[in-house]
C-alpha cells in the first residue's frame, strides 16, 4: 500500500512504455501477524505466535485465510491493470527453531510436506489470476536449483512443481549467498560461476514448462571485495 492511487500510478508507468510489476510480499508479513495473531505460525511450546530468531514475522502459509488475503491483494493489483504480479517470500520460514513451529496443515493434511502446501496455494492463485491477463512471477531462493533435500524441507520451494503455476521464475542468484557451495571459499567474488551455474540449473529443471527465468542479480556490496559497475556487467553477461 505504498501508493495512494495504484491505477493512476500504473497508468503513468504505461504512458512511459514501462512493464508494471506489482510485488506482493506474502507469508513474511509483520503487520498481518501483529494485527491478526490468529494467522501466525504457532509455537508448540507456548501456543503463542512462533518467532523466527526472536522476530515475529510469519503468517501460516498453510492457513486458508492467510492465502485468501494475499490472493485478494494480488487481484487488487491485477484490477489496477498491473502487467505482472510478483509474489515474494513464496515459502515457509527457513530459519529459527523449526521443531517448535506448528502449522495448520500438519493436522489438516498430515501426509503433506511444506512443498505440497506451496504448490497447492500456487495452483489456486494461478487459476484465479491467469484469467485477469496479469502474468504471475515468483521470487525463489537461488540455492533451490541445487535441489538439496534440506533446503526443500525448510522452504517448501519445489521449483519443478512451482514452474507449472507461474509465468516467470525470478531466482535470487546473489553470488555472495552461496555459502560453502561448489568448494568456492569466497562465492561473492565468483559471480561468473554462480550466475552461470544457477541459470543453467534453473533452465534444466524447468525444461518443458514454458516458464521464463528472469533472475534477480546482486547489486550490493555484501561479502564481496570486487563489487563495482563491472561486477554487475559480469553478472548480466
């Protein structure tokens, strides 16, 4: 809700021949948790809202009311004729005390995994947003292209399944974030390797889905000694 008049702002962007993407941050939503504690991830120990590393930020992605709320936001943006809706944080919390976090799906669908919840939500979201004419894009962790079970277990981001229910996937392939990967001590200083490798992996695992891979690139100086305009050029190349 950063805009006073969203349709007017999008109209302005279109008058400048720009592609208007409405980014909607879902699930990691401090304001919603504070105003509606009943929508939060619960703590097994206390029965109160669960905290990720001391912070109260996560709504329960498996709660239907939570999903409906973000779908309503997305539809609002589509009504304002945004060209594309981009969901960020399309995942479960990946940090903090995971064993203490309790989610609705664990009782409602005991055989489900986190990835089933995310795929089920996206299937519904895509079915409802597609007819509006807006494209749907999803931000995902860059590491998900490596398909490591530990990452999948925490985030629920199953790229192969997610690719079926969106038009664009935007992996956040910031070189600095690939800690200890591929035996490279300073990943932030190896943009060629991590951008190239990530894109190749994402292309491969989404083959045949028709999804467009449009990555986020690193435009900040964190954990790299070589950050410069050239650093960004190298990533783009």
